[in-house]
C-alpha cells in the first residue's frame, strides 16, 4: 500500500507535517534522503499513525526525497504551500529555506535552498506622477526602529534617487516621484529597500509565478524634464526583480 497524504507542508518553525486520511500500517517510517550525499533522516509514526512531524531546519541544502520506509516515494495531493504560508515562513530571519515540492507524479520532495533578504513586492501602482510600491521584507524579520528608505540606483551610472519608506514590522510602503527619475539621463533603475543593516532588492519570488517579464506589464507615465519628455515605467527583469525604465518619449520601445 502506498497511501496518498492529504497534507504535506513545512511550517514557519521548520517542521515538516504530513497527514493521511487513514492510519498507516504499524511500524511505518518516514525517511528523508539527500539526493547528492545520501544522508538520511528518519521518523517513526506513532499514536494513531495518521500524521508525523519531522524537524527539518538543520537539513543541508539540496533536494531531499521523502520516502516511506526508504524504498517507496511518499505521494501527496497537497501542492505543499499556500501564499499566506509562504509569507509567514519568509517573515522570519533565515539563510536556508525549506519547502515541499510536488512532482508531476505526486511524489513529495523537500527543496532546501540558500536565501538572502529581499523586499517582496506585492503591489505596484504607477499613477499621478508617482510609483507606489508595497510589500514585505523577506527572510530578515522585523527591523528595529521601523525606519527605511527606498533607493533607486541607476544601473550604468552613479545616479541615485531615495525616498523615505514606511516599515511596519516586515510590511513596507514606499513611493518614488517620476519627475525625480526623469531629471537624470535616460536610465534603467534598480530598486532596493534599506532597513537598518539590510540592503534588500525589490523582487517578487513568493507568489510561485516565475517569469513575469513579458507576461506582466505596467503603464508608463510621461513627464517633462527641461525641454524633453520622458517615459517612466516599472518592469520586471528576467530574475523577477522590480526595476524602472526611464526613456526619452521618442525612443521608448516598451522596455
């Protein structure tokens, strides 16, 4: 028998919780096996044998097969995450993140990867001469003091534009004036959130929807800068990081 788990997720405390709708046979064990090193961690099912909790915070980076008794893949119909769960998980300081990945055949695999703080973008509103951005600081935890700055750094020059940001726990709200960006020469601007000792790139990683460039776009705003007109438009890079493109109106090709 190879029963299908209806719950298979890692919680914010780095515990892997697996549940089945029916009890498993007596003596059944969960085995985690590291794909590259072959290292193994096991946990026996006890009690009603419908669930097991296994601490996974100390696992090495890489892919870990989740098995029943070392030879049968653990199958699940749980996608392994929810957006709220991913946000809660990223709300704590971490340098390793553990997540359940369900393969097309239903097999559960633990993915352990290195992470660094970033500013997870959840909303972008370009209008009325401003680009408003909100989200939350990921993998850094709340920063003491509550103060932060949104920093736009020109990619091929030393130009910078900064503005104070509001930080409430890990949630941030900030905005940039398009006229301040247009006052410089045409440029691509990368965005960062400075909060205490954290310098975090603005990006959207936690929504489980990679590849935003070419599929998600924002409207441009046109503003005068001296005797020229400039377009200012937020966009996602190939790495799903948020940047801003500032072009002469006559030369704007939609980057």
